[in-house]
């Protein structure tokens, strides 16, 4: 009887141990699976932009959002609101600064009202070619601009090359700065407006969606923008002349509310940063090709195109000096530093 009791006791102990081992193994397996399935902490990020969806920057941004979502296994979801569906370009920056939206794309021109040094891209003829722009944005200039933006509460995730700004108008071909005299030109920002005034014309502020009608009704004589936007917004139907002078290298910035960014896990930050870097390079490669393609297509659609000879550009740059002086006045020492960096690369 004692042996039987002892045997039962031993068997019971073995069963308890095996059960415990099984539970431990099961728990370990569950933790392992949990770690695998939730490699990225779940988060939803709203991303807004205003450009047409078929613009090369928009295509890049959409692919950025898709790639992040896929690589995170769907845990880092980026909800994209394109073409001004959520915010206008005038509302965008304030929304990012206050956390009304986590992420957004807007022009460096509009960010210059928050960080005056960001107007560097609008300084006439500061970036004479695509290669120099790319080089400048891979070094000290980028670091200084990013720091200035972070001090205002914004993390810059990407610089998206829009391409060069040009001039379209209905009055005459603009072959020299003197040809601007007396014209009313839709501007895209403060520094370009100073250049337009220096050339003898009057800058007019209009939203991008208002330009077509204004040209059609002749309430303005012309407008400045990139040829990509001119083609997408059908300038060829309401403007006769196109002048290619590459006066401003337009940048769009993918910005993140810094408080939101600081709360993200390091792994998520790395995913966003790496994907943004790859997307930025792809967009930069498209900018030159898109500028060339759209200018040619506008010409094919009937616009008379005049390309300012490189030998004439010093005259255009000299006449635009008041705009450069205004930039330095507003951006202060940092603005001077940035211009020196660009000129050194030149």
C-alpha cells in the first residue's frame, strides 16, 4: 500500500512538472510570436499634400507611404490625403506645427515665413544647376536648415526637388529683365516677389488653382511656376509665352511635427528616415527629366518658348540683386552662411 501511494505521488509530480514545462513552452512561443507580429508598434500617421497626384513629387510621396506601410507589416500606417483634400498649402504649416496633422508636404517658400533661412531656394540664380542643388542638400546646408526647423518644432524628413521656376505670360516674350516692366505677374513667395519688383513688374499673390482663370480673364498678365505645374494646370490654353531662365530651384519639404516624431520608437524612426532618403533620391532623379519633358510638351501645345542664353544670365542675376539683399536682411547671419556654402560649391 505504501509503495502504491509512493508511486502515485511520483507520477503526480511528474505530471505537474510536464504541465509546467508545457505552459512555459507555450508562453515562450506566444511571446515569440507576439514579438514577430508586432515588430513595429502600431501607429497611424496622417500625411497631407497639395500637389496634383500625377506630379513626380506626389508619385514619390505616395510610394513612400506605401513602402513604409508594407515594410512595417501594416503596423505603421500612413494615411495620405492628396491634392489639398485635408489642408490647403496656406493651412499646412500651422497644422504640422500644432500637431493638427502629423506629417505634410509643403514648399520651402511657404516655410520661409517660419524659418526665413529656408528662403535660400528662392534666392534668384543661387542654384545654377541640378547637380549643385543635390550636392548642397547632402551636406552642411541641409544640416543648418534642419536644425533651424527643429528649433521651431518641425522635423524635416525629406527635401523633394520640384524643379526650376519659369515665367509664362500673355503680353510679350521676356528676353531681358526690362521686358517685365509694367506687367502683373502672379508670384509664389516673398523673395520671388522682390525679384519681380526689381524687374519692373507688379507681383500678385494668388492660389495655384486661381491662376488659370486670372490669366484667362486677363486680371494678371503672367505667372511664375515650374513647367510641371504649368502643364498640369493647362497654362498653354491661357498663356502664349514661356521664358526659361531657371531663376529658382523649388523645393518641397516632407515635414513631421517634432513632438510626435520624438515619441516614435527608434525602429519606426529608422524605417521612416531610410524610406524617405530613398524616395528623395528618386524624386531628385525625376526633376530634371520632368522639367525637360514638360517644357517641350508646352511648346508642342503652342506656347512660344524662349530659353535665356547662359551668357545673358549674369545680367538677369545682377538685376535681381535686391531680392538677394532682402533674403539676407530677413535670414540674418544664417542666411549669409547658407549663401556662402552655396557659392563655395559653385
